[in-house]
C-alpha cells in the first residue's frame, strides 16, 4: 500500500501522531498494570490471611509456602521427574485428542453447513447428545477403548468435537451469502472454493470453536486422570490431595493453570494470524 | 452495434420468478420477461427500485434456478471455443462482494481460478485491470482498508479480469462520485471495444444507461416486465461527455425519465398523471424513430 511516510516536519501531523502513540502507550501500560497487579494483590491478601491464621493453612497454604515447595520439588530429581513425566503424559493425551476432535468436528461442521441432507441426518443427534456431561460417558469409553491412553484421548476428542462442530456449522450457515454467490458466479473450482472461500468465511467461528474446545479438552483430560490413571497431571493433583500433600497439589494446579494460559495465548495468536481482516 | 448483434448471445422467453416469503405470501418479482441480446451487445436495464432488476441478473448469472420460462445462452450452446481463457459469465454485484480475508490482488486472482491461464497471464490481467480502476497502489490492501467505492472498483476489476463472454453488472458505479463515474464509463466502453463482451448493465442513472448501452430496456414496477425498449443511436466509440450535447441524447433522456417516472409513481402507489403518461408515450415514439 502507498501510505506514504508521514511528513514528520509538519508540526500538526507530528502532534497527532504523538497523541495517538501516547494513548496507545497509556493503554498498554494500564493493561499490564491491571492484568498483573490485580492477581498479585489477591495473592498478597491470601498470604496475609494465611499467616494471620484467618484461613486454614492446611488447605490453603500461604503462596510463599507453595513457592517454596515448588522450588523444593523442582530441586529434587525424583519429584521433578514425576512432575515432568505427568506433564508430558497429559500434554500427549491433550494434543492427540484435540487434533482428532477438532479435525473431525470442523469437517463435520462444514459438511453439515454445506449439504442439507447431512445436516438433517446429523443435526438432531449432535444437538441431542451435546448437553450430556462428557465425563459421564467416560466409563463407556473405557469399555470401548480400554483403561489406557486411548479412552482419555477419545474423551478429549469427544468434547472438542462438539465445540468445533457446532461452532463451524453456525459459521458456515451464517456466513454472508454473497461469498457463496461470488464463488458460484465466477465458477470457482471446488478445491479453491473450499480453501479460499468456504473455510475462510467460517474461520472466525472455527477459531472460536477451537478456543472453546481447548478449554473443554483441559477440563476433560484432568477429570479423566482424576478418576482413572496412574500418571498425568490429574493423577499428580489427586494423589497429592489423597496423601494430604497440599502444597504439592497446588503445584499441580499451577501447572494446569499455566497450560490453560498458554492455550488461551495460542488461541489468540492463532486468531490474529488467521483472521487478519477482523479488528482485534 | 447493430452489426455486432449479428447473432444472439442471450435469449430470454417469458421468464417468471416468484418468491415465497416466510409468512407464505407470494411476491411476484418477474412476470414474463422476454428479451434477446445480441453477441457483444450492451443492454442497459432501467426500472424503479424493487422491480426485479437484481433478480433478473441473479437468474442470468445462474445463481437462482427456481424460475419459469427459458433462457438460452451461448453457454448452453457451448458456442465459443475460447472458453478456457474467458469465463462464460461474470457478475458485479449490487452490494459489496469483495472477500474480506483476501488482499485486493487475491480477490482478483480468485476470480480467475476457473480459467486455464498461466501465472504470467494472470498477473498481466490483474495488473492491467487494477490499473484501469485506479487501484494499482492498493493491490496488497485488505478490503476493510478501502472505501466503499474502492471496494466496488475491486469487484468491477475482478469481473473484467475474467474477460467474460457475458458480463452482468448490477449498479456497479452507484457508489462512485459523479466524476469518477464518467471516467469509468469511458473506460468500460474502451474495454468492451476490446473484449467484445455481451453486457447486461443494471443502473438507476439514465444518462449512464445512454452513455454505455446499445439498447436501453425499461422495466415496469413490480412484478417486473419489460415495458419498453429504446435503441441508442450513437456509435460505440462515443464520448460520454460530448454525446450529452446531442439533441437525440437529450430527447431520449427525457423520454426515459418519463417512462421510468411513471413506473416509480405506480410502484409508490401514486397513480401516474394521464397527461404525463401521454407525453411519455409520444416522446417515446419519437425516440424509437430516431
Ligand atoms: N430472497 C427474496 N425473498 C423474497 N423476496 C425477494 C427476495 N429477493 C428479492 N425479493 C423481492 O423481489 C422484488 C425484486 O427485488 P430486486 O432485488 O430484484 O429489485 P431491484 O429491481 O434490484 O431493486 P433495486 O433497484 O432497489 O436494487 C422485491 O420486491 C423484493 O422484495
Ligand atoms: Mg437491485
């Protein structure tokens, strides 16, 4: 584009640019200060409440103690191995389940959106089974896929499938019809039509589905590991709770929280990358 | 013009179209449209708002198959052998039809996806038509970074770049300022002189219809029928500004104004004044005999 560089010797222009930049800077400072400061304030409050004995130290140990335990654990080779092994196992289940569920969900959503018979055939089933708490059918999945990794991946995939499928479907159905008209009017070949018109027009909804699915996936994998697993982060947390090693439990929670935070960040980045035309 | 219309590119016979609204009401949009368009002929379509002009174009573009009557076109006959380098038909829509996830250049390229032309030819055409609509500097911009009129020019360039045998345009210049519109009209005439596309051109602007078309078709208020057809007695290599001096231009312009005004009156529920209607017919007849 030819947005010619602003003539910086023009004082009026310079003033406007400076004002805009200052506004942006003030906003980003505020975002960091509030975003980090508010949780920090809560931690300090927690610390004070714990130390003064106003909350039960056994179940809500002071943040300083959790940090100390964490550093302790990370310093201890066995503990460290346990935690990182748990993390890897959980991430593997999460990734495989997510990719599987999202792939099938997006494809199903697009097909349902484009082809009425497929929508009529699958729609009622999808909508009827969607509200079932997925963890409730975990026993069935164990029967089908065994007690190992496969049943947990299937559970994650199931949860992600619903989120991405329904979101993609509405994305295709409610995309501006002019896009389909353009594809038809210019006789755009099928492959190009899918990759350059249909999928991009549904992309905002697809990305929303992926973000929601990621949250579901994390909930489901940890829940599954709570009830049936000898490894993974869920097991690490549940096991710590059962032996009443509360600081260790909090450590597990922190790691799960970090995964969640990374997931949200990845989702936002993906969104900015894939949907450059939307204003963020 | 008349010579160019030596063979028929498009023949509509008694085309009818109705819509069924949500509450079960029938909206009659087209009530028997019959029209022949010669190859390389430019036909402008005038008519009051809501009379079915866009509906007609959608049917012609193959976007709506639920109509009665017959449409014969070159496409059906497979008449032209050069089908791989030119689209059978391309459309400029009335509303913004740029794809927001693509840059201007990609918007043009995707319109060429159905053609078997190599990359170099694609690039040459994109460059040429972006230049013609004055957007060469904006090839890497996204539509949301453009003004409404610029977006419409992208849509025009996309349709022109496919060098269609049949070009369907739905008020393509309505979003532009009057000066740009005149320049674009002159450019369209020059482009069509080269591509020899058959054009169906919907517009509300009577002077524009006269500037561009070989024939002007006036549609009646809804349900749309063809009310009258007027030959434009000017050669194709016309000057869109100079031609306005010509008495024949002004006479035809007045005739068309009256003809359309009658329909607007009836579409708004006001009975057209008998006097106006008589004059309309009289000037109409003069125009026909020009
Ligand atoms: N999808 C639809 N469902 C129901 N009615 C429709 C639909 N599309 C168009 N119509 C009706 O058909 C008639 C003709 O519409 P059309 O868009 O063809 O008008 P137009 O001549 O292009 O008007 P304008 O000049 O304002 O663009 C209108 O009365 C409109 O209400
Ligand atoms: Mg219209």
